[in-house]
């Protein structure tokens, strides 16, 4: 194979490896907007 084909294949392989290796899941914590109702003792 010629050197140019080898270099193109190597560049493509490196690009594929770096694209697959950098995937991390993003963990999102959602804060509640309203508070839950609290016991007031109104209905005993």
C-alpha cells in the first residue's frame, strides 16, 4: 500500500477511537420546584 493510503487509514482509525472513547453519560439532578405539603394538624 502507498504511504498516503496508510496515513488516511491511520487518521480515520484514530478519529474513530477518540470519538468512541470520550463518551460519558451526563448525570442531571433535578431539584423539585415546589415543596411537598406538610402536616399542619388541621384535620385530626
